[in-house]
C-alpha cells in the first residue's frame, strides 16, 4: 500500500500526541487561580489529577481486554474530538455550572482524560502499523510531540498570564483547545491502518502469561513513575527548597524538563539505536538526577538535575513500547493498552506517594527535631525526603532493564 496515503494520519497522530500535553499540564498550572478565584480547596483540586489518571487507567483496562469487540478505527478518529469537548466544558464551567463550578471542572476533566486515555492506547499502534523504513524513529517522533507540547503549554500559558492575568484562564483554555480540534479535522479524513488483526493478535490473557510482557509492563511502570513524578513536583520542589518564584520555577523547571524531554526523543528519532541499552542508561541517569536534586545545597545544580531528568527519562516510556514490540509477536492493541496501564499506574501512584510522604514527614516529631538540628526548614526537609523517595523508581528500573538487556529473546511459543 502506498505510504503517502498515511501522511494525514501521521500529522493528525502527532498533533493528537501534542494535544495530550494540554490536558495533562493545564490543571496544575491553574490550581492557585481556582483556589483564590472560586475558593476550591487544594484537596479537591488535587482530586482532579487523580480523576485524570483514574479515567485514563479505566480506558487502558477496557481496551486491554475488550479491544476486539470495539470499533477501533472509529475510536481513533473520535479521540481528539473527545479531548477538545472536555477542554471546552472545562473552560465554560463557570457559565454552564454557575452554582457548582467544581462539578464542571470534574466533568470536563473526565471527558478530556478519556480522550488522553484513548490516545495513549490507540495512537501508538496506529503509528506502529504505518509502513515505514524506520518505525522506531516514527514512534520516537510521536512521543516527542508530547514533550514539545509541554514546552509550548507552559511557555504560552506563562506569557498569557503575564499579559492578560490569571482571571482570563477560560480564554487560555479555549485557545489551547484549538489544537485537538484541528487534529480531529485532519484525523476524520485520514486513512487508519489495520491496528488489530483479530486472527493473529495476541490476546491480553496470553500476554499476561508471557514473562517478557510482564517485565516490560513493570518496566513502563517505573518509566511512568520516573518521568511524571519529576514533571509534577519539580516546580514545587524548586519553589520550596530554593525559594524560586513559581512562575520562574514553571519556566525553568517544568518547561526545561519538557524541552530536554523533547530533545531526547527527537535525537533518538534521528540517530537512536539499541533501545535496551538506552532504557538501562536512561534509568540510571534518572536515578543520578534525583539524587543530585535531593542533596544539592545550591539551586543551580538542583535546577540542572530537574531539567536533565527530562532528557534521561525521554525514551523510557516510548522506548519500552519499542523494545516490547520487537520481542512480542503480533501484540495488537491489547499489549499497548496493558503497557499504558502499567505506565499510568506508575504515573499515578508515585507522585501521589510523594505528596503523602511529604505530609507525613512534615507532621513527624523526629523530622522536626532533625530539621532544628540541621537548620533546614521542615517543609524543605520534607520535600527533599519526597525527592529521595522518588529515586526508588529509576533505580528499580535500572535493575529491571539490565536484566532485560541481557536476556535472550523469548520464543513466541511461550505466549
């Protein structure tokens, strides 16, 4: 089949991947605004993040076990429109739900999170199914779109708020919703390749009996934990530990993180090879970055470590997909959905675990006494404890990917 017929599909897929950054990053940037403008507690706002990943996990599980009963091509084409619809409802919450704005934010979050969940499960197999001379490069480019999306969202949002103020957050959200809408317009007329062969694709039940599949699902769990924990906590960590202004922390922390994430994925798409080694050294480098950020007494090394974590984690998630696809014959959508489940679990549990640990440390008498003896503020010390805890994911990932790097390719008969 002529490769040129998939040019629109690739363009729509890349734009959908970039649009995921809007849904993932926008809410945390608006938490302070919602708290001050609508008196919504931070606990309730934090639940929006849980809701976001919870909906994505639910979609991951549904497509893990029911993909053969679902019209996948229709699902692919509707994905960016679902994202767009959720963002519009989110933006218009004060008008649609004037008596309960939080309910509108929750409904909008559920809808655009469903779009993100579908994108995670379906867009990667779409790209994998498109004929290409270098499929690994194409997959890496897809995932780099999310990274560049993070940079764009943070930079544009910071500029918008500087010029027009946080009270105009609805206009910003509507502007950003244009990206998934354009993706939808392109996707609706695109040719979608066959991403699931019902006769040949390995079922989820079979995949869960495959040792290699299980190890890579665990590996992407550590990948998601390593990447998302830093992206969610680096701004707050720099602000509390080094008294860096929040806007500066967003730009120098989160935006630089996204920038190096994009650089890493773009570089691999150009010159990358030997993905198993990339996964091993990426995890080890991430561990080093977390340790430097934890124990640094000066903001510059800590900032550099937070930013470089984007580079070291850049290929952990997409690289896990590339590596497992090479080892599992005829995986189908089921494998991608199971991998997305593993990644989203890591992206949910570890960042939430960090927040829980920080709260516990701040309430600990022993930690308070240690803080007095060392002259470090209790909040700063607790933040560092959370950052140290985060290093568990990449060091366990290093061990796991070392085992996989040195293991022999599993025979397809073991499935």
